[in-house]
C-alpha cells in the first residue's frame, strides 16, 4: 500500500511539473521568450526574438534552445503524459473494474485541460482531425485487424455486415430525420440548419466506434459471438460512415436544389466502390506483406518493421484514393495474420504482436486523454438543450429499435439465434467515440454554421456513451444473467456431471461442425491450401500449419519453458511426503469454497471438492474467454491441459490400433470394450494415394510384422500428415501414485515421426520425454 | 460419382429423419453436408477414423467415448441415420412438443433420453449401473495427472455416496436422473444459454479464485 501511495504521489507531482513545463514552454514560444527561463546559465540574446540583432557578448556555455526542439518535444511530452495518466489510472484495480479505463482517462483529460486552460487562457492542445486520423487511429485499427479471430469473424460475416451496413444506415437516417422533424417542430429554437445538415450529423453520430467498444468490452466478458458482432460491426461500419459523410457533405455544398436522382444513384454506387475498393486495397497490401515476409529470411531483425509500414501505407493509400481507410487496414490485418505468423521467425512474431499492442494501447490512451482535453474549451461550446437531449434520446432509442429489428430478421436465417440478452447488450454497447468527434471536427465552418453546436453535441454524446454506458454495462450484464442462472451449491456428483456435459457438448459441437463445413468454405480452404499457401508462405512454414502439429511444435519448443513456468506459477505446495490428502493449499478467496464452507465440516469432503475444482479439465468454452483483448497477449496456461489430454488420446488410439493389428491386449484398458475385437480393416481408396507420399518401409519392434498397406491406412487416418508412431518403450499406463510435484509430468515416451507432403521429404522427430529424468 | 449417387439425400429420407429426430429441413441438409465432408472414403458411412480425424476431439477428454456413442453395439460404421439419431439427443426441447400426442413414443431429445445418453457414457458394460470402477475411469479421463489414485478413489467414493440411494454402492439410472442442477442438458451445442451459465460461473470464478 505504501508503494501505491508513493506511486500516486509521484504520479501527481510528475503531472503537475510536466504540465507546468509544457505550459511555460508554450508561453515562451508564444510570447517569443521575453524573459529567460530560471536556472539557465547565460542567456542567448538571439533567442529573445523581436530583433535584438546579433550582439553576442561571449561564448554561451549552455543555452536554452526551446524553439529548436519545440515540436518534437511537445509531442514526446504529450505521449509521456498520456502514459503517466494510464499509469495513474491503473493504480487502483478496483476502480478500473467499476469504471472503464476510457472513462477515467477522459476525466484525467478534463483535469489536464483545465490546467492548461487555466494557464493559457485558451486551449492550445486539442484533438485535431489530422493528428487523429493520420497518427492515432491507424495503429488501433491495425491491432484490431491483426488479432481478429478470423474463423469467428468470417462465419458471422453475414450478420456483421447486416448490422454494419443496414444498421448504420438506419441509425443515420432515423437520427437525422428525427432531429429534423423536431427542429421543424421548434424544439430546438432558432438555429441555422437544414435537412441535409441534419442527415450529415446523423451519419457521423450513428457509427459505433471500435476504440470505445474494445475499451468497454475489455472488462465485460461476453460470449464470443456477441463480441465479434459488436466489434465487427464497429469496424465495418466505417465504409458506410465515410460514404454517407462524403455524400452528404457534397450535397450540402451543392445545395438542396441540385440533388436529383442521378446524384443519389451516384451516392449509392460510391458506397460499393468505397467499401469494396477499400477492402481490395487492404487485401493487396496483405499480399504484399506476406510476399515480403516470405523473402526476409536474411534480415529477420527488421522484419517487424515491414508489417507496420505496409499497414500504414495501406491506410494512407486508401485515404488517398478516397476509399475507406479503416476497411483497408482492417482487411490488411485480417488477411495477412496467418501468413506472416507462419513465415516470420518466432521472435519477430512476438515482436510484432507486442509492439502492436503497445502502439494500440498508447494511441487509445492518447485519444481518450485528448478527448477529455478538447472539451475544456469554451470557444466550441454552444448549448442547445433541445438538440443535445434529443440527439441522446434518438441515438439510444433508435439503436435499440434497429438492433432488435435486424436481429428478428436475422434469426430466421441463423442456425444459432441471437438471444434477448445478447440483443440488449448489443444495443447498449453501441458506443460512440473519437471517430465521430474527428469527423465532426473536419466540418467546414462556412458551410456549417452550427458546427460548434454539433461539436458540443458530439462531445456530450461521446461522454455519455463512454462513461455512463461504459460504467453501467457490466452491472447490467451481470444483472441480466443472474436472473437466468443462479449459482447454487453443487454436490460432487453434480460438478462431475456438469463437467461431463460440458465436454460432451463441446465434442458434439465439433462433430456437427458448428463453425461449419459448407461448400464455399471447403472450396476456399482447398483453394487456399493449394495456391495461396504455396505462393505466400515459406516452404518450411507450410509444414507446420496443421493444428495438431502445432501443438507438438509448441510442445517441443516451449516444453521446458512452460514446465518451469508451471512449477513457479502454480500456487500448489510441492511436498514429497506421503500425506496426499492435505496436499493442496486453498486459494485465498474462492466463491465455491465459501459456500461449501458453511455446510461441510469434514475436511476430507472439503478437500475432495477442492481437488476437483483444481484439477478437472476445463471445457473449451471456459478457455476461450480472451479471444481479443487490447491489453493481454494470449496466455499459454492451458497448453498443459491440452498436452495431457492429447497425449492420452493418441496413446489410447495407438494402443487400440496395435491391439487390433496384433490381437495384443493392452496392459490397462481405458477404452470401451468393443475395441477388444479385431477391427476389420476397411481399406479405402487404395488407388488414390497421393503421389507425393513417400514412406520408407519400416520394421520396428512392435509393429514390425504389419504389412505396409495397413501402415498406410493408419497414416492416412491422420489426414495429410503421416504419423508413424514408434513407442520406444512399451507404453505404460498413466502415472498412478505419483507425488504431485510432477504435475506436468509426461507419460513415457511416444516418438512421433511426421512426414509431410512436400516434395522434399523432411522428417521431424518429436520426442516427448519422460520428465522424471 | 457412381458411389456418390446412392448416398445423396433424398426427400423421403429427409422427411423420415425429420419425423424421427425433429430437426428442421435446413438443419438436416446442413448436417448432411457435414457428414459428407467427414466421410473421406465416400461410402456413405463414417468409421471411427473419420471421427478421430476431427482435431478438436483429440483434445477433448471424453472425445473417444463420445465417438463410441455414435456406433451401435458391435458395429464399426455409422450411416447418416444413425449419425442424426445420436445428434438428435442434443436438440433443445421445444415447448410445443410437450403438448403433442402423449401416446407417441418419447422423442429422442427428451430429458430422459438425454440423460440416458450421458449415462451410457459412463456405463460401459451396459449393466444399467455405474460402478465405482466405471466412475473412476471417467474421472481419470477428466482430471489431470496431478491427482493420485487414492485421491481419485476417495472422490469417486464420495460421489457415489452422494448419489446412491439404495446402498448398492453404484449409481443406477434413476439415481443418476436425480442428481440435480442439470439445466445444461436443455441446450443445443453452441447455444448461448450454456455459454452464459459458463460465463457467469467463470466470471465469478475468475474474479474471486486466484489460481484457477
């Protein structure tokens, strides 16, 4: 605690000093430095402008050259200030779990803005559209695209597009028309504005903002489908926003009289051009990136740089061609992730991922701080109660109506319908943010007489959605869900059963292909495997694409690391004595334990529950929480579980295969009894071996006398990759009475030799070693 | 495409499956396309290897058992009807079904049949009882290597104690049904209900448990 308070004090002092320095710096710059800074040795007469001539009195040992460094110094200083604000915000974790970070940053922005305004009597620093759109937004969006869960995104693409396009158009139209109607009705008093301006305002305030959405959903864990819907919508609606904004801007310039059907049709066509053109630019750049990374084996140290530069270029190129820049950079990130992750060195991949998170986090922080600062500027504030309140009302209400309407239509076509709670969360989570502010700040004051009113309204809307809706989102979600499912005390049997059901349901989901195998996807997959991967991936990278292979690959590389980390990170006591019951430490706080504490007195019972709690494998659904997160990279904690389960499954399948071949009953049966029978080998499609499959005939101790053909069948069973499994030691049953310190202990040796399809046969031997040694 | 033609789904078949399992037309066609994509040998039936080829099942603790559940006793191939019949257990129960003809045989996805399916995952020798050994086997599959046999045994004993009512030291189907809190089984895989329950539990767990 002392440490924290120290940090807090340090932070505040740093703040004040920094800001003072900044303020004084600008004062110096603004007033041409008529007074020397305190603490400077000697003075530089030539710096005090206003024509003092070149009378130098002697050599200056140290000079204060503010103008020399003014611009970069201020930029660096502001980045530092933003970083420190984030630090301050993160000091108290309890606070951030109630109020989202973005809200706190805005508040800090207000404070800073107040200080600066107080010192300067004008707001010298605001979030200008140029800085925002060119320097702050691209990283955030690139980060979103690069870490996008592709499978999920594309399988829900239809719904996302519906929300993004139709939803945004609906929002824009209703808000614009609603406001216009109210203006006609006189609710807003006398302002110089017209229908087209209302529509323009509606279009820029209608768009859900990706920055704000991520920032809030970070704290609220919702299911992945819901998340991808809102997130995907916030990214893709830029296409619509850009078009609507430009179209209405042009209409306003033309004036109302010039608009006829031709212009409207041109507007509609421009939507398609902008959206698809932007995506195309992004995809082209993704191809470029993938190709580049394919060839950068010798300059691995600057590989990461390419990603960022080309990503940024894709953004700028689209902007140059007046296409949708956000769509461009999103698709660039989405399309290239797979290939660059495969092509680049491990360390480059880590670098890219980490740097991207750093940049995105930094940008986001700066954006929110500046959103706060920009508000403290009386010059832009125009208050019109009617306008502001009505805007708030309309965006809220029409968002709900729009989402429910569209979901009702969509649910007719979806296999898994969206529930009521999801719709509520989706409507409530439609946050507006900096993009709207950036767009409104770009308006031309001469064409839009009421620009300041719009700016004020936009700011208020942003604050309202980010702060109020952000704060209340989590309680709302929890409240809605708690109504449905109450956590009751579970008996052991119930717990086991629940977990069994979870695994069962996950398995059925996988079998029935919930994420779907359909014709188009298979076609795309085949196309991709044959052509794209050949073109865009390094040959060595192509081999490691298989998911199962990846697990082994990771095992091989990070085996020791994760084991060590495991031992260090776990809270369990490693005791080597034989008292196994009281082995594990109870974690400090645990909901289930507290509930059962009240009713169960026996320590054995308690421990049994606790043991189960600790060791039951988690179902996959629980694992997939942090699919996309601004501040966390993926964690590896579940790899061990996956490892264990996979090895066990493979071993038992091997055993059954072997026993089927040779009629040998394995030592310990954990499979169902049918496998004791001899499996008749149905040889399928013998004539259709892939011509690339080269297998050296093997005779090894245990499967020696099995014919080659049956060998092929076993291999083909595992798909494209050929598994030739050779247990070097007779496979022993699972470790039985082992001291728990050997958690992560692998079962005895299974050596898997994998042969790949490629013309050059390469053998990769992975040995999972017995960790007892 | 000769062998393919005989395996294409005909309208009458779809109708029959619909009546038997209660899936809708679009669901049946989608599952059929999934079936054919799994069926690498293109002979209209799936074998165990076809299931084992799904990578996600290899990392599911109960994967192999569930694969076995698809295959009727003693057989190694399952055709589309059998596939659908098994999947039908996981279709959510609709309210309007409860009002249907009470004399008709119980639909496949009734609560009892769902529980029976789960029961059969445990009960391998089909003697309608889950013995301590069978429970132990399932537990071992679902639990890491960190638990010793003695500990697992005591957990199994305690579980049977809780559920067993007639004192025969094993869990019969009726006792199995009575184990409460089985709201999960009303869920079609992927339904948000299950996910929400999960999320609630995991959110609470995460907020408050330090080591899970």
